[in-house]
């Protein structure tokens, strides 16, 4: 046995020892050790995406940028069979392809901070389908060693799934000692509430001021006859004004006798400028997503150098997300290979994030090659 095989085998068969600093051990803490995902939090983040379109657009763009990959291995026959299968593998009973599963998995991870998936075998025991688990249906709990995570079925007491080895779980930036991850939308409900309040106020103001209403005032003179018939004349003026306003696009003159004043209600009032406060709220949201503003349709001033730096930062963000998803993809691929009897190990080949990155990398290699060539020529001279 080689030294590499020895350490690999030892790491595989040796379980993790108990955690010494965990406070969730003991019989009295059994119930507290369960970590259900808050239904209120799930509904809050879902409602946030429905109410603020820019948040929903940001998550969808991140999913499209990240979830583009291929699975390879050192066995050509296994790789060919695996690529063919994962291209059409059933997902959730409504979709096909492993990328559809990973896209939904990553979407759930960004929105709620935690994502769980399942490999569904066929009746004969082969690889059958992939399923994205609803977080309302499960509970999390630390294992007896205080380190590993166990998944339980919600509403069934201490019932575990019959095949926990076919489950996958990921947490996004979990707090120390916590099982569940941190949603990318954390901190945005407050900012979004202010933004929605501004939008609602703008809509209300346009209902009041934009939809013009008129105040028709009849001022009777000091003449006794005018005062006696003031009510009748006011009714007559109101009827004539209604006819003029309900003329359905045709020209209709309004004729009145006496001192009649017509003013547009709210015409003298100025609607508050909402551009600056709206932008301040949107800046907080965009900063949380990590996407450059131009990718979300925001035409904010930006220099060419600033756009390049934003693209570099975005690339590092996407690489971070891919690092979280890669173990999930590898587990799915290696499970398929073992069920098919292959001993090869799978590898994830991520596609380039965008063509611009590939061009910049090619330019860097060209400049390095040119510099090396010039250095060699100088040395020879």
C-alpha cells in the first residue's frame, strides 16, 4: 500500500472525534439541539424577492453566471456515460439535467442560506433522479460527537431519512457553532421596507396630484337675489362641470354665471424628489449582491477602469460560490459512478465566467511570453 493510499484510507474509515467546546451535548439538550429552518424567515425572504424585483434579478443572474459546468473523469467510457445521463436526469419531476438541479440548489442557498438536495435511486438500486428538498420538511441536528450534522424529517419526531448517505447539504457562511447558513438577503428587509415605502408614497402622490382633480368655487355676490338662489346655482354649475369633464374626448364648453373660480387640486404642491433616497437604498442592495450596477440595469456613472475592477471582484465572488457547490456536484457524480460499477473519480470543469475573462487571461499570457522573449534576447546580447 502506498503512503497516499494509507492516508486516504485512514481518513475515510476514521470518524471525527467529539467536539469539546460544544454546548449542545447531553440528554437535557437533545430537544434544543434541533435547528429547524424558520418558516417565518423563509416566507420573509421569498416575499422580499417578490416585492423587490432587483433582488430577484440579482439572484437569477448569479445563478446563471455560476451554474455552468461539465463533469469529467479519467475513464473515457465512464465520462461518456455520465455526461449522457446527467444531461437528461429527471429533476424534481418537472425538469431535466444536473444543471437544473444545481441552479435550484444554488438559488435556495442564496435565498435562505441553506440548501438540501437528495439523490433518488430507482427500485433496482441504480441512480434514478435528483430532488431539491423544501426546507420546511426537514430539521437539522448535531450528531452525538457535536460536529457532524444529521437531518430529520419535520413533524415525525426523531425520524431520520432511511438513506442519509444520499442527502446533500450546504450552508452559506454559517455562524460559528451554527448549522444553518446566512442568507444573502440578510439585512435587506429593513432597507427594502424603506424603498417600498418610498415607491408606495410616490404612487399615492401621483394618484392625488398626477390624476388632476378640480375645485370649482362659486362665490355669490352681496345681492339678495344671488344669495337666495346660491344653492340652485351651485347645483347647476356642478352639473355643467360634470358634463364638461365627462365629455369622453369631445370638446365641451363650460358656461357659468357669476364669480366662479376653478383651480386644480394639488397643482401648487411639489412632489418630493425620490431619486437620491431611492439610489441610496439601491446601493445597499447592490452592495449585498456583489454584482456591478450595470448588470442590474442601473445606469450609474462608471469609468472603464472601475468596470474592470468590478468585474474582477465579481469573478472572485463567483469562484467562492463555485467552491461551495463543487462538493455537491462531486458527490452526485461519484455516487453515479459507484452505482454503475466504475472506480474512476469525477472532476468538475467549470466553464469560463465570461468571454471577457478569457480574453484578459489570454492577453496576460501573451504579455508574459513577450516579456520572457525580450529578456532572453537581452541576455544573449
